C-alpha cells in the first residue's frame, strides 16, 4: 500500500487515537458539510471491511505470485545468458530486479490489509522506503528502455559491446542512486499509528496540508513515477512507429504493434491511480467540494493502485517473452524443469543471440521490442 493514502473502510488518517474525547474528531471537522459522511466513516459499512480484508489480500497475493514467477524467470534467463546480453537485455535485468524488490513488499501490505501493521516501526520505515524506491526505478527504467530502442532502431547505433554494457549499467546505477535519494525521506517520516484496534504504517504527521514531505512525495509520484517516463515512452515509441511504418518488412510491422501495446499498457495501468491520487490531493487542499468524492476516493485509490501493480506482472510478457529469443530460452528452462516435452521445444525455431552486422543487431532489437 502507498504510505499516506487513505485506507478504505477504516477511520480517516486525520483522526486522533483517543475515541473518548472530542480530540477524536477530524482536524478539519468544521469543514465537514456532507450529511452522515463523518458518521459513516466512524460506523463503517459491514460489508466493506470484509471486502478489504478478504478480496484485496487475495488479489494482491495473485499479483505477488504471478509477478514473482515471471520476473524470476526473466532474471534467471538473463543471468544464464550473461555473455550474450544486449543493451536492452541489461536494462531488462535491472527492471526485473526492481519489480521483484517491489513485489517483496506485498506480503507486508497483505498482512496490513487483514490485521493491520504488526511488524513494528522499523520495518514500517524500511518497507515503505523500499516500495517507493522500486516504484520509481521500475518507471524510470521503462523510459530508459524506450530510449535504448529508439537509438538502436532509428539510428541503428552499434557500439563495441564492452562500452555498451558499461554505459547501460552506469545509467542504471544513476537511476538507482537517484531513486534511493527520492525514497530516503520516507525513513524519517513514516511510522506506525494505532487507530481504534488497528495499527497502520503511515506518515508521522498525517495532516496533508501541513505535511510538506507528504505534499512533495505526492508530486514526485506524479512527475517522476508517471509523467516523465510516460512522456519519454510516448516520444520514443512515436518516432519508432513513424519510422517502421515506412518499412514494408513484416517484422517491423509487428514491432509497431508491440510498441503501441507497451505504451498503452503502461498508460492504462498507471493513469487511473495517478488520477485518483491527484483528486485526493485536490480534496486535501479543499479545492474539490464533493461528498461522494470524499467518501469513495479511498476505495478508488486502493483499486487503482492494485491495477498499477499488475504492471509488474505484465513487464516480463511485454519486454521479454514477446521476443523469440526469450521464448526459446524460457521453453528450454521449463523443459529442463520437466514442464514441457522435448517435442514442443523442437517446434520453436532457434534464434541466435549474437549479431555480426548493424542490420542483424537492429533486427534483434526489433524482434524483442
């Protein structure tokens, strides 16, 4: 769960912990004009907690299992073929690591949804920072992959392999350091807070208008985690599509469709969440006066957040297994694990992982776009 985001079916994060006195009222209680809105928050819906405590953990568990298996397989294949990795493959290696590290935080979120945060204040800070770190890394690496493919396809750039590998890893290290610095403040501003019988991992100062770090985190989430990689992907893949559409090669026509799917899936997965969080930001600043919006935003954010995390499961399919070389490698791994018979593997044509000319390298990049 995203720290500081309203939790559906629970008490608002602005509430104080003592239900026996008037300090239990929200800090902005005078701003409440919606009939029964506050009493509904206090009393809750009997069905809503069950949905949150049962359905959400099940869905998160499904994303966790599928995403972990898919990204682990990608990571294993890339490590297994480390001598023949292309520049795109090295970006995919870091992307798989970022997705796996973010998926590791899912069991904590599942437990919190069911029984509250039971792991203590220290793990609250660490898990929250890890989640945000890898969210930023995953999004920015997608942007770098689009730049890498833009250079490979549009300009057919072919450099010495050692220089290319060093440049890719150096770029990824810069991304990791940058994202680490962005996530570092969460170690100091996250903490555990008990509301009623539940303990939540959230910001120490949970009043949004007076919490500068929370406000900065919100806008960084929109700009660095969504808008920046979305703009980079749109620009790069638009140029790629325009260039490939002028070609009559069948392989390049397929690459156009894949490029559209890559950009479209990222947009569809993360746009609803960013819209919901942005509406919550406007609501926190009292720029939107809607009773229905105030009551439904926590649920909307939780649902759209889950949709965004589904992208972790789709990354291996979109960026790895869509290429023939990855499909071959994946089938070989599964064959050795006893999942497929040898006859099925023999039906798949082999694809060389090495290229000797600029044109062959360009075709390899296109086939794995």
